[in-house]
């Protein structure tokens, strides 16, 4: 059954600036934007963000989410909520400043009917709202349309979050209990200030597994592990992924200059740096729960690296090699290499590193020949893997 989501974002943080909890920086974006992306990943078809006032930060977050295809809107009063909330599906409620592991949102997204994320009463769960003598609310709930609109009819003040939770408790909602370890390690947290957000964010980044759609070749075995080390550092400094991607383009473009001036080794090294920065940008998007960019912007740096290889070879065979590598690059980036082992994919970084070795050894011709054989073998492996048996 499809469902929507309501995210509360109206309470101020404990910081001296009085910033809203939802506007705290988290994983390269605002906290409420990250919560919305989590809800969307869990299956929410539309997201309503409950606010007391519309701030520039909230408006920009809505714009970014909408640009990524996530249906989201801001709700300022009860009348708007009654009008916009869907009456034919459940709603996932996310508390103000609550950060829970994606697995908990996914679990609530698969349950039909009323459900609550709870934790046993302890020192670790003290920041959360008590719901009975032994448990506290963990900040997530799923409510049916009957419970939601029945509660809205009874509310005299704009205190939706706690009133809905109490109504769900009275309706004997199913309870999912978060272990105490998850509270202590930040898998379920009530974020109240920027310092706390940074601490929880570091834990989220450290626990996030490597994506299964990573590229192959030298990118997979050499550059991607380095990107995995650099991306969390850059995320903590709040550097946007797009700035890193632009830096990758600039580094690749600058790398063409020394190649033209007769210093191919320096140019190829800059190409390696550019390709590394592109992977860092991919990793930043992944950590922020954004879809990986597969448009032309993501292909500029690798394409310039291929141009650099063509300039180093400076011969017709080098042009053919660049065309073949370009086809493999697009197939890899657009996930058309399903079933092909990473070492079988001759990626731009693989070719750049091979040609860099050839330049250092003074065997550019032999390097081009070897690169062409590798590219042909890679293309053959991709084609044969996709043929029906």
C-alpha cells in the first residue's frame, strides 16, 4: 500500500542562533531535506513538511527536492494539512529533528496500519517523548487515514505530532522497538543542535555501505577507495558535490595544456586527479541520499581524459582507441555492463594510468597497442555477457 509522509520542522535548535532543527546542516544538506530523502527512499509518494514559518533554508530545500523528482510541499496550518493530506493512504510521521536509520523507515513503509517506533525507557532514550511507563516514542510513526483525520478533527491547537502519537498508542498501534545500542550509536537520535548533528552525521557516513553500482577498472580498485576516504572529510566541511564535479572538469581541462606543451606525464597525472574528484562527487551524492548524476555533467571529466589520451598518442589508432573507450565509458556509467566483472571493464582511469606508465617508460606506441587490445577485450566481454544464452 502506498503512503505519504509528514515531517515536522518547526522547533528551534538549542544553538544560540536559534536555527530551526530542520535547517541544521546534515550530510551535505539540511536535516529536513535528508529526512525527506529518507522518506522517499522508503516509498513515500508525497511529503508534507509541517512548518511554523517559511524560511529561505526550507524553501531552498523544497526546490532541491523537487528538482530531484520528490513531491514535497510546506504546510503552515491545519486547514492546509486537511486539504492536502491524502485520504486514501497511510502517512509516515517523522518527528522534529529525528534521525533514524533507513532500515526503520523501510520497516514502517512495509507495514499496513498504525505502527510506532519505540525504545525502552532509559538514559539513552531520555530526549524522546514518554508514551507509557516503560517506553518512549522513537520519533517515527505510521498512521492510517482514519486515525489521522479523526485526530485532526479533535485537535484544538497546532500540536499534531504528539497528539497523533498518543492517538496511535490508544489505538494499540504495532510497536517496533529500537535496541538501546541503536540509540547509543546514533542510529536513532533526536538532533537538537549543530554539534550533535555533526556527531550523528559522522556515524551515518561511517556505517553507509559501498554502493553496488560502482564502476569497474582502476576506478573500482584504486580511485574509489580513495574517494571513500576523501568524501566524508569534504562532507564535514560542507563542500557541495557539484563544486567537486566542477573542480574535476577544471583539472581535466588544465591537464590538456601540459600534454600540448610536450609534458604528457604531468597532464595524465592531472587527468587521474580529475577522475578521482569525479568519484568523490559521486560518493558525496550517495552519502546525501541523492541519485548519482549520470548526465553530461558527470561525463565531462572522463571525456576530457580520453581527449588527453588521444593527444598523447597523436595518431589515428589513438583516435580509434578514444572512440572505443568512450563507448565503454558510457555503457559503464549508464549501467549497461550488468554481469561484467569490474576487472573486465577498461575504464578511462585504467587507460590513463596505462598510458602514464607507457610515457614514463618511453613506450607510447606499445602503450597504445596494449590499451587498444584491452579496450577490445573489454568491449567483447561486455557484449558477450549481455547476449542471451
